[in-house]
C-alpha cells in the first residue's frame, strides 16, 4: 500500500486549485478526528497562500462523498472513560464546518453519491455545492436517537415551508433534484462530467470563477418530488409538538403520511423533540456559526442521555434493531421536551 492509499485524506494542489479528497471509500469516507484535523489544517494554510484561488472537496470511491461521522468511534467515546473526547471531536468538526461556511476563497464540493450527516457539514456550507443523479443527501441522526448537527439545522431551517421539520425528524433522503430545489445544493452536474469539471477548475482560466465554470457543465434537474409534496407536509409538520405532528399524520389521507408516522413511532421520542426544537430555533438564527452553537449545546446534553448510545448500539453495534428508548413513546414525552437540551450550558464553549 502506498502512502497515498493509506492516507485518509489526500491533500494536494493543482495549479491554483487546492484539492481535498476524502479517502476512506470502504467506509463511504466517514469522518474521524484525524481527517477533520487534516482538512482544517489544509484549509487554514491555503487562506494566506496567494497561489491558491479556490478549493475543491470531493470523495474517493463510487458509493458516495461522505456517509457522515464515524459513528462507531463516537459510540466508543460515549461508552469510554474519557467523556472529554466527545467534546473534542465535535468542537473540531464544528470549527471545520464554520471555517468552510466563512472561507474567504471559493470552496467547491462534489456531493456525489451518499452525502449524509457530517458529509452535509462539509458540502452543505461550501460556496459552490454540486450534486449528481447519484446523490442521496440526508440528516439521518434521529435514526440513532440523536439530532441533526454540523450546521444541518441551519439548512433545514431554510428549506421551503416545513420540509426542514419533515427531513430532520424522519431522516428522509433527498435526490440531487431535491437538494438543489430545497437549498442544500447549487448545481446539478451529471456524474460523468465531474472529471472534466475537476480539470476545468484547476486549469481553465475562463470563465473566471468556479461558479461560472460549473455553468458549463450543469443541467436543470427534474422537478423535486419532495417539493411537490409540500402541501401535506406543511400542514402536518407545522404542528407545535411531536405529539401533534403524530396526530396529524394519523388523520392525514396523504399517500406518504402513514409511512412517515411508522418512521416516527420507531425513533427516539426525545431525539424527535430536540430536533423539532433545534430546526425551529435555527430558522430564526443569523449565521451557520450561531446554528452550530445551538447544536453543540444539544450534542453535549445528549452525551449524558442514554438514547444516543442505545441508538448506535441497536443500529450499528449489536444490530438487533430493537432500541429501548427513554421515554419509550411519543405519548410519554413531557411538555416542552426539547427545552433541557436547548438550555444546556457545556463546560467547554464551542468557539
């Protein structure tokens, strides 16, 4: 195995383009702390490098750009003897997300294939966000009893209507067409044109900006299936609480309402309540950085709540798909169940 093959992130330059490629294809490029540190170091170095005019972030392999954070490693940290490791990971990841969102040079991200969780944190805050016909984007954290983070609540809160609540609570995935029309991406480029686009970003001088360059390769996506479903989604997911959302789903005659209810009834009630509160709080915020601070409070609160570890255990460790949530059902949720996580004050601040 060569050094390049062993590296989890490939860092190099091509002409005036800084290149960052996630290189864990067998894990769908899931992020660990080493990768986050290397990405942050490269981005920081290039800020003051006059030879670098733009940055491209992509992923190795055919399956996807990034499946999210390394959840198994997170589980080991939650169950381990050093709870400070959890805070260190999230502080490093969120600082990287903020750096991308505020970067002074154009950052282009190829969200080709699976792009979920931490992958949204990398691609969703770039200045030029590319999806393809293979793209599947999601914030699926409620599936493990957790809540969307990495600035995902900022994006969810700005999706049309109540699609942000729907996507955040259910973990439903978006197609590339959905992502463009819901504000998670900017351009739809067929995957067989990505290599040509990479070369153009590095070597073509005209047009002068990455955004203009992408226009030579993009296409108009098909209509968004999710956007077409806004009628019933807005009606249901505008309800004040998770319990009321569940009641509206039971009463709805929309084709997909029953399936959404089945999903919600399988998920951690606390994670759902915290997520609903987080998306609505982020909708009123002014920056990605502010949304990250709100997410950090919630994430640190979850570090002492049993549902996150239980969700990871059931889905990825024991794989029995039979988590024991606390509380067990949506009906058991206390009033304003999202408030304790929103108001939590971490021992170590994020920024």
